[in-house]
C-alpha cells in the first residue's frame, strides 16, 4: 500500500508493521468483520420470521399445521447445532441443484444418486463452474444465512410460543366477547403484547447467535476466525514476505475484545428496548419502573 513497502527485507519496526497490516490478505481480514455483521443483520430478522411462523403454527387450530410447528421446534432444538449446520448446507445445496436439474435437464436418464456421489447436469450446478469467484462466495454466504436462520428460527419459535402463552387469557376472552374474530384477536391483542414477554428470551438468543458466528469457518466462509488462524500462523507460504512467529494469540485476543465489545453494546441496546416495551405495562419490569419514578 505504501511506496516503501516495495522491498519488505529492508523494513524494520513500525514501517514493517504498517506494511504487514496493509497487505491484501489483511484487508480480507478486515472485510471479514463486515461478513460477520452482515450475517447477523440478515439472519436475525430471517430467523425471527421463521420463529414467528413456527410459533404461530404450533398454536394453530389445524392439527397438521400444529404438528409441523411443534415438530420443527422439537427436532432442531433436540439435535446439536453443529450437526445441523453441517447437514443443512449440504442438504440445501443438493436440494437447489436437484430442482434446477429437473427443470433444466428433463431428458436426463442417468440416476442422480450414483453411489455416494450426487451427479446433476452441468446447467443445474450452483453456482456454475464458469461463474466468477464473488458469485461462489455469495452463494456460500447465502447458504450459511439460510442455515443459521433455520436453526435459530426453531429456538426463536420456542421463545415466541412461550411469550404468546404468557399473554393473559382474560384479555383474549375480552376481545372475543367484543366480537373480534380469532384472526383479529391474534394480530391486535396477542402479537402486540407478546414482545414484552419474548424479549428476554430473544435477547439471550441474540447473544448465542453472536457467539455462533465463528461456525461460518466450518461452513466454508472466510470469516474472522479463518483469517485469524491463517494470518497468525507461523508457516504459511502466502505470507513469506512478512515472516513472523506464532501470533495467533494476538489475533484471537483481538477477536475476544471484538466479541466482548459487541455483546456489551448489544446488552445496552436491548436494555433500552426492554425499558421502552415495559413502560406502562402491568409486568414486573413495568412495576419496577413505576416504583423507581415515584
């Protein structure tokens, strides 16, 4: 980046460090923080949508829909997260390619499953082998987001289902007595009030989601953990221009500070949201606010 970085062998001290920290690989490390933040920004609302759909299905009056909602939350919550993270990426990838194979190659006669291999026509592959590298990375990121959303959506569904049950039944009966339909009662009475009961559980789930972002490394996405391991290692041919000892402790210490700072900011924001939601509510937190104000 700097003109004096042309010959690394002549550098010492801060000049060496400035050149080392501004290599292309380090900019990849810096951009990987945006990858993590982007994952959280997209996954959180998507998982919440999955969770809301699962919770609404679990309390449905239609038995098959109710079974689907409860099965979704039970299966995902009962299996280790890492198993689902590794399973869904493969399953989703093969599922998308299978659908494209059926549409684009209807005359294909060979079996798709050939032993342990999954074989589809070239036109059905995602992404195409001729696609640029950024498209491959975007597709991998999309699969990771969808996997995170499915897994954490099941936990969100359990939280929201409990929050829906926490809303006093008397309010629902009063609304029905005034002539509201089941749908009107759900959207006008139940949903607006359930968030105050759901936020503590959703807050914990947000923290767990933050701590789960290093699993991107296992899903093939070059995240901050991947770059910290690569840049901090001692014997890496890609960084022979700037040789150094085992610096992984420094890189991972930086990640520790980043995650601690991020979770602390999240706690402050979530506390503000909780105060806003509980203001004037007949809940424990609302009563505490009234007593503090008096």
